[in-house]
C-alpha cells in the first residue's frame, strides 16, 4: 500500500477518533480534571508546608515552579486511561475485528487512535500550564528551551499513549483497561513530582529515582527553569524510546494476532461506529 493511501487512511481514523471524543467528552476531561485538582490542592492548600522540603532563602524555588512539571507529566499519565478505554470499547464491539478485514493500511487504525489522543491531551496540558501561570508560575526559559520542553512532553505522551492502546487491546473489559492505566497514572506520586527524592525513605527513594517519571520530570523542570539538563536529559529520552518502542510492538502484536484477511466494508461505513 502506498504512502499516500496510508496517510489518507490514518487521517480518516483521526477524524473518527475525534468524532468519538466529541460524543464522550468525559474521557477527555478526566485526563485534565485530575492534574488540575492536584495543582489546586498542592499549591493552594499544602503549598506552604510542601515548600519546607525545598529549603528557604533567596535561592529557594517557589513551590508552584517546582510542582508544575510534575503536574504536567501527571496529566500525561492520566490520559492513558481514556485511550485504553476507547480502544477496548472498539475491541469489545467488534470494530477492531472488522477493521482487520478491510482494505486499509493496518497501521492507520492504531496510529489514528494515538494521534487523536495526543492532540487532545496536548490541549489539556496547555490548559494546565495556563492555570499554573494564573497561580504564579513563572519561568526564565527561552524559546529554544520551551520548544525542547514541549518536545519532551510530546515524546513521553506518544510513548504512554501507545501503552494505552496496548492496554486496551490486551484487556477484555473497560474496567480492566482502566485498572492497568492506573499504573502510569499514579507512578508520578512516587517520584520527584511533589518533593525532592532526597527527602524520601531509602527504599522509596530508590524506586523514585529509578522509575521513568523522575528523569523526565527533572529534565522538564530544568528546561523550564532555564537550567542545564545534564545527563538526566539522556536518561529521559532513553525511557521515552524504550517505553514507546516496547508499547508500539506490543500493540501491533495484539492487533495483528487475528489472522483473518477477508474483504470487508469500506472505512466510510465504519465512521459512525
């Protein structure tokens, strides 16, 4: 199949994903509501107490500046659930099985779901950034550092979105897909998102420092503060690649495990499903 046909089929699947999102807005809103609530609670209610973990004096980082990168990446993690549930619904209703039999690019079905989810989540992330600015978030980052920061967010988001697609195809119910999605949604709670890892007990600290979120958060934090990213940047990118590649091939395997190749209906006939 030609590249042009693949691009056309992928665009069709993106439109289909967008239509479904409009019919089920709570799947999109839920990915934004949780980070917004965390931002309001930790800054507005617990900000004074949490700031003590950052030290005092002129060199101390305002807590809203410290926490915003963690909240942004928490929004990335919570978006996985919406993707997983949406894909699982298509699977259980037989739409995925019907897509397998159609004369369309096989990569377009999953890629369309990923692109649609990434675009919606990036809009939500911009809303979280806007709220953070209203609450006092300020940054000394330049244009290049902002571009690098947004690029890192997008890279991590794409990786976790593919993981959400795999979760949706792997499980047999929306509840199961949602349960698996709790893992990337809550791992940020045991990271450097809210307090420095140095303030944690030894065992918790080891986990926090050796899981994917902490290097990504620290890299984004450094970029937004206009500071050097150091080796954390390489570790963050490596985690994005490992998660993304693993999730992509897992999702492709789950999608392709049905050997059926029979001719089926056209893609336009399934747009309403």
